[in-house]
C-alpha cells in the first residue's frame, strides 16, 4: 500500500515537474526580455538576504512532522505556534536591519525590497506545515495541484503582467509574494490540521529540539549554496551578480525541479525505513542512480551547447555569460548527487555527522572562492565546482559508513556517470559545430543538440551494460528497464497503520 502511494507520488510529481519546467522556461524567456540584468541582481540580493532568515523561520518543523513515526495534535499545534512566533519575529528583525544589508551590498534600493519581501518569511513558514501533512498522508496529487496553481498563477501570470507594465524589479517582488500567499491559502484549506489546547510544554520542547537541529544544518547548507552569490554581489556589483544568477539558473533549473520533486516524495518514505538500514541502503542507491545519471548527462549537454542555450532562452544581450554557463554546469550534478546523501541523512535524523560534514565543506568553499576570485566570475565558478566535488566525496564516504555500502561500488557509480557525461559532451559539441557550419537556425541547432545528447546517453548506457556486465556498479543501470519492480521492492515498508497521523 505504501509503495503504491510512493509510486503514485512520483508519477504526479514527475508530471508537475514537466509542467513547472515548461512554465519556468517560458517565464525566464519573457522576463529576460522585459527586465535588465540589474533587476535580477537586486532581486538576487534581496532573496539571498531573506534566505538567511528563512532557514530559521521554518525551523525545521515540517521535516520534524514528516520524520516522526507518529504525531499528535499537540505536536502539530506546537509546530504551528513556534513557526508563527519565530517567523514573525524574524520578519521584524529583518525589516529593522534591512539598511545594514543594503549598505553591505552597496545598494540603497535593497532596503525597501527586503521589507516587502520579508512577509514571505511568515507565509512560507506557515504553508510548509500543512504541505508536510499532505505529503506524509500520501496526498501527492493535491500537493501537485496546489504547487502548480500557485506557481503558474501567483508567480508566472502576476510576474509577467507587472513586468509588462514596467514595474522593473518590483514585478519580481509581486510575483514572489503572490505565489507564497496562494500556496498558504490553498494548502491550509486542503488538509485537516489537528489542533489541541492547552499545549503541554513537553510538546514544544520535543518539536523545538528536533526542528532546531534541522535549522542549524539547513543554515550551513544555505551558507554553502549562497556564499559565492554574497561574494559576487559585494565584490563585483549587482549587474554582474545578475549575470551570475542567470547562469546558475540555467544550469540548475532543469535538474533542480526534478530532484526537488523526487526528494519531496522519497523523504517521508525513507524516514519510514530508518529502522531497516538494508532497505534504506537500497533506496539511497536507487536515488543516487536516478539523480546522478540524469543530472550528469544534462549538465554536460548544457555545457557543450552553452552558447546556443543562452541565445535561445535569454537573448543576445546575455551572451557574455556563456563561458560562465559552460563552467557552472559541472557544479549542478555534483550538488544534486549530494542531495541524495542529504535527504537520506535527514530521514535517519543523523544530524550531527551532517552538521560536521557541512561545516568542513563550507570552510573549504570559502577558502576556494577567496583563492580563485582573482580570476573573476570564471574563477569563482571553478571554485564552486571544486567545492561541490569535495562535499560530494565527503557525503558518499559518510553514507558508505552509515549504511554499510562498499565505497568501491559508490566510486564505480561516479565513474560510470562521468563516463556517460563525457560521451554526451563529445556528441553535443560535435553536433553544435556541425550545425553552425551548416548555418542552421538557432532553434534547429538546439533541437539537434538535444537529440544528439539523448542518443549519446542511450547508446553509452547500452554499451556499458552490455559490454561490461561483470562490473558490479554498472549492473544497476539494467534496473532502469525494470524500475517499477526495483522501486516497489526497495520501498515496501510495513503496514499502513504504522504511518497514520
């Protein structure tokens, strides 16, 4: 029963991912032509500043509700009250110190942006709780509908309309606030949120103890993922930050949507396996396989076709970021493969080793960015790739130890992913050069590059699985043709009664 819920959830989230990806690309194409790079740079600065507080505003309470084997009305009430108090307090604090952040980024316009966008701290914190209960109950179809509607209407329609009317950076603000408000309203009316009063102090203490640990780890992950943006904004200005932000978006977006959707479904499922390490190890390896194979092939294709991708999606005014896209693309698969480690550690509530891992990785990234900053944005991008590789190796080493997986098996999978990526890179590069020599139109070139990359992926997988059947890590590729059977076996987790809220 639980396996069927997970498979249904994966199906719905896959459909939602496809629609979201198409919508995101459409909105990017339109907004990139209506707004200048400085507007995106200002929005990136404001978003980074508020993400600093949003990690603590959400308090890790949604993860706590999903990770618990059973929850009571006292738990959900305590999570709601704590989320409201903490997010409201942080909103007031961020509004108060907004001029300090504006001065730090050397941008006076940032103060007003932070004070308006700050309301999203409260909106997103409150909406995360009913969404967590919906996912925990396996109501993925409802979650998909809520997230798609709030994105398409709240963000897309509002953002494009306000940008068309000349609102500049404020069109991005209006889009973000509208999306978060719709998400909260729709999530709140879609689930029965159990409440109890009075709430015993023990319930507050239990929710806070678990949630605060998630917050600390999340804060370090936030610093790791955004340090280079803070650095670029301060050292190079909002225009170059806008270019860096768009380059990172192009390289991350195609994979981020899919990975985020899958982990939202698998986190509650993996949490249910925390007392069964053997099945958890199987679930982790399937997750790593899916993320690594897809993200590596796609990132290598984007890197090889970066010039045409930038021209098609962003327009000729953004061609200067093409070298940046070609380098940053290699950071995406490394970051998303680490996501498989992170979500599995969260499901185990193994927060202490994760905290240590993130601390070491953050220190390494700060050192690399400072050391390579003389090379400009390209130097920063190279530092990001190196830091992501370092963190992934640490994460896989940790997972091998905790789940008793052979390191040689995980290292072999990495080698296989990168071999497939190399083949895709060669195929797409050859196709790009040939298409230009034939003077094909831009859209035709991108389509040909996509077909070449897809064909290279399929052929390389066939060669690996048929020519090297004795190589143990590559045997897992054969599971792609029987994914439903393997996934059912990996996610068969006890009786439904043990999962009731």
